[in-house]
């Protein structure tokens, strides 16, 4: 591992054993009908590649055998990400459903790759699509990622204490969804709640929240509010990552990351994918590695590649 293989990826993939890779990310040609040129490195060597196929069918016929090999080398616990855009995304999705299994499709991620695009006589295309599949329906590697709460949400939902901390009351529902009738600290109720959890919170150290006993909110009469516990904003990880990724900007022209490769993706984008779907020392494969962003991200995060 930690090797770059040069050559036709179809031929190189055939040399790999079955089920040997933990995470695959590919950013292949998009069937954009464009020619790309770049002056590479300090020597400014001119390099070029085409993203032209005779038809969408020809493009899919080019990608299909490569995706078959990628599915073969992916572990059952592994994940596969296919980065594309509107040119062929609908055809790609159908192809991937047949190869990886439609039950193994997990998400379609939408990455906002630019803020605006002038497309005369139609809506501006400003996003890419990333299809996320796994080697099996269950049991695949998954590390939840989070984004910060918005200020509007904090202002609307949370109360600020003199200390500067934010808090709110939150329901405690029994994970088994069972109804329980009991006498809780002098309050007779029939709550769908976790009784042991409430007792633990009642006996917790007193919080700085007015009208609370331990971590349980109280009514003005001193009795517990129904199913309500105290939650502090600074103890929560953030918003679980959703399928709309508008918080990772594209590489600006003057970015220190930019190498001159025309379809280069931000390092943050690849790091997010790698953190979500692999662990340290796992093997990451990028079969269309371009300027190597996925490899750099893997190296930074202590993955093999």
C-alpha cells in the first residue's frame, strides 16, 4: 500500500485480489464533452486529457467494466463513492445499482461546487453528485460527522445563561418506546420515558439552570416537567452531516492547494469522505486519482492507499 500504479486502471484493478479495499473514491471523467489542458509543475510541462465520448452509452460502456472490478475488490464492510455531475449522473446511478446492488445504495450527496454559473436559457448548474454505496446493506464502516449549529437555530431554540452557556429542555423517550406508569418524586404520571435515566439525572449534580433539579427541569410548583431534561449546547457534537454539502468551497484561483489540475477537488471534501467511511490503517483506493487529492487526504489521516 501507499503506492501509485501508472497505467490503465482496468488492467491494474484485475491484478488486485477480491475484497481487499476498505474505501473507494473515484472522480472519473464526467462525459463533459470537453478537452482539458494544464501546464504542470515547475517545468510547466503541457499535459492534456479529453473528456469526450461518442455518446452517453459509450461513456457508460467505458465505466461499467471498471466499476465491476471496483465492486469486486471492495470489502463487505467497505464503502464506494462515485463523484460525477449532471452530464451522466442518472445513467451512472442505474449502472451502479446493477453492479453494487440497489439495496447497497446509501445516499446521493450534493456538493455545491460553485456559487453561481451563467447557463443561458436554463438554470445554472452549480453542484456535483456523489453516489455512496457500501459492500453490504449493514455492517459497513461508519463514523458520524457533524457540522456546527447555525446562529439562527441557536437564537430560536436555546436560552442563554449569565455564564454564557446555552441550554434547553429536551424530551427523554424510552428507546424501547414502552409506556410506564410510576410515581416519580411525588409526581404520578404515565410517561413514555426511561425511568432509570430520569433517576440518574435527578441525582446528578445541581445545574446552573433555574428551575432544575440535577439535570431535570422543574415546573414552578417544583414538580418535574414531563420527560424534560436539561441539555447544554456545548456538550453536543453538532448537526449530523446531511446529504447537502454547501460548506466546503471550491478551490479558488489563488488557493495554496491549487496545483493547476483543471478538475482538482478540495482536500476538505476528501477528508470528510475518508473520515466518515474508514478508520486509521484502512486501505483507500482511488482508481482515477487525477492530481492525487484522495491520496494526500489518506496520508494525512493515517490511512493506507
